[in-house]
């Protein structure tokens, strides 16, 4: 039994255990249990000081609540993912791998908002003020009236925020903060939770929008942002593939807006630039489209985005053929390969298969099934798809091509970028100047690619 007041807290999922073990019984993460002294048993309420409460005051559903005011920061891609700007009194968690560009993004957000008249503070627990200042100057934002501070003590931060009136406060990062009310080390679940709790309370009480940075680590040496996701109003994830300049801001939870929205940025010498037309960026429009390439007309959030799926089907040099996927789901590829073999007679079981989504984007829509299949078929048959053709549609296990959401929007975006044809689910009218070649089954699509028969 652990000694009094001590407990073992999983740094990955936050579950509390009474005994140490190598693997967390709750989330199965290895080596993630760390002893932390609890100030009171987890989940227990503090003893009441006043005795009795006053009771609830109920209100009706139909009572009018005005929609929340918003602070538009001026970084439009960021504002859109937040649902049209940040809501005063709300807390936002921005998670992402170290080095992806979280500090850069939030410094730009704070600076742009400050230039538009909002009172902004940027508190860094990781970098010295000189570093932050130098970065801002390099990005051409040296004149923005942002108040900077380098501090890791939660008490100092809360005191400091009391003295001035702020609209927006950035805390970079939540894992560097420590509260002297707890004995646990900075970055532990206890500390991260306590700091987030205090800051969220301050945000609500004073009507300040607070953005917390949270590093995502695979090692589990510091508490992951997951343990505070339930406390905040919105969770945003900043993602990017190594070696690509593109960064995607994704809403994972949002009490004040839609969650499937994305913002696209490009990391350059002078910070992040907003990408207003992602399709043009992810598409390689120069040159002929080679065999094995298919352009997918996708929807990310509320926007249509065209991306290229690239497949390579090659003879296998080893006993067990290789399958490698970048930017798409492994399981989904296995399914498409099985359907191609069972329903279309195209067996690729003895060949290496590589599938890549160009540009470093991660696609999770089922509508991409047909695009992936078309790329695979095209590579296997060494038959290039027409240069001006986009593909979309979901594939069922029976080999049927099924309709997907917002097909008109997909066609319109493709037409806007100069495409003329679409390989798509059956029953679609040709629209927006696009000739739609409807496929009822995957085998129809295969035949069309093989016979280069485009009606
Ligand atoms: P940073 O915002 O510090 O990442 P995080 O806060 O998520 O850890 O960004 C770090 C990376 O971004 C770093 O590798 C350098 C790169 N970067 C640029 O390429 N251009 C720039 O203008 C800036 C500021 C950073
Ligand atoms: Mg940083």
C-alpha cells in the first residue's frame, strides 16, 4: 500500500492508482505511473466552509442568450477554427508536437490581435523575453503592443494578471508552470491540472480569453494535454509532417463552434503565413500526372480541398510484401486491397504497395476510398488517369461505390481549379462544367481506368 497521501498518477491518461506498476491499468501506457503526493484524495470535495449552499436557480431552454461576442485576432485561419474568433472568458488548449510551431502561431495571434486593439499578454515559461522579442522582430511584428513576461510560477502569473486588464492571454506552456500549493514536479499531472484549473477559473471570472499551449509527447515524461482537455472550452491540434512546410490547425473540441474545421499555414523564414487556397498548395499542377496518381476532391472542415494520392505497386523483393502508408489509414488500405482482390480480381497480395498523400496532409474521410483505389489501380495497370480528372467516393466491402457528403461542393472546387472530369459515385448530374463518370461498383471504375473509356 502506498504511504498516506501518495498515489501513482498515469502521466498519459491521468488515472490514479494506489500501487505502482510498469503498465497503466487504465490506458495500458508503459512506464507512465509516477508517484505524486495528493493534497486530498482524488475526486474528494474540499470541506465546506460555509455549511449549506443556496440551491440551484433553474432557467428555461427557450430563454434568450445572445451569441457570445468574439475577439477576431486577425489571423483568419486561426479565427475560423475557433468558430469566428476567440470568446472572452473561454479557455483554449493548443496541443502539438514540440517544434511544430505552436509558439510561433500564438505569438502571431497575440501580436495581430494587439495591433487590432485587444489587450494581449504572452507569458512564456520556456523562452527568455529576449528570445520571444527577437522572434517577433524577425516576423515583422516588433511594434505590436503585446505585453511579454517570462514566468513559470502560477502564483506570480495570477497576481500579474490581476494588475492589468487583458482580453487575451497566452500561456506557453502549461507543462512548465508550477504551483507552490502542490509538491509534485512541474509537468506532472497534479501540477498541470492545478495550473489549468486556476487559469480557467481566472478566465471565467475576469472574462479573459486564455490560450494554453500543451506539448504532446510520446515518452510520457511530462503530462500530456489530454489530462486537461475536459477543463477547457476548445481543444485545437497543430499538426505537420516533418520535412513539409505545411501546418494544419484542427479543432478537436469546441464549445463555441464546429469541430471539423481546419486552418492551413505555411512555415517560412518569417513565421507562419496563412494559406487561403489549400487546394492549389497540395496539388502538383505542373507536368503530366503519372500512372499511380489520382486527385482526390476532399472536404476538410467546411472547405473543399484537392489533394493528390500517389500509389506505387512494385514487385516484392522479400517474402512478405511491404505496405507503407503516409497520410492515410493503414487499415483502410488493407480493406481496399482486399476489395480489389475479392471483387475486381486485381490481386496485389504478392506485391509491395506504397501509398502517399502528397503535401503532408492527413486524410481521414471515407470519401477518399475511391481515390486511393484509383491510384492503386492506375499504378498496378501502369495506366495514367486523365490529367483533368478528380476522384471521390466511399467503397463498401461488397465493392460498391457509395455516395458521400457535399458532392456538389467537391465538383465546384475541382471545376474552379481547371478540372473537367470526375470519377465519382453513380447518380450524380454533371455540374459546374464537370463531366461526371459515375461508377456503381469498384469494378466499373477499374474497367474505366484500364480501357481509358471516359464517357
Ligand atoms: P516553435 O513555434 O518554437 O515550436 P513549438 O512552440 O511548437 O515547440 O517553432 C519551432 C520551429 O519553427 C523551429 O524548428 C524553427 C521553425 N521556424 C521557422 O521555420 N521560421 C520562423 O519564422 C520561426 C519563428 C520558426
Ligand atoms: Mg514553443
